[in-house]
C-alpha cells in the first residue's frame, strides 16, 4: 500500500518535470522575503 506524505523543499524546473512524469503532484509556493524594517 502506498502512503501519502507531504515533502517540503526546493526543486528546479527539471526536478518538477521528473516529478510530474512520475505522477507526483507539485505545488509551487513563492517565498516572500521580509525587509529589514519588518524584522524589528
């Protein structure tokens, strides 16, 4: 039996293509950098 689990990390466009070919769903979530002012 297959077990589904979430995997976090970064991928390249090539990685995305390989994962798609293997039937692994990929969701891209952009990371937003906070400015130095927001850190204080």
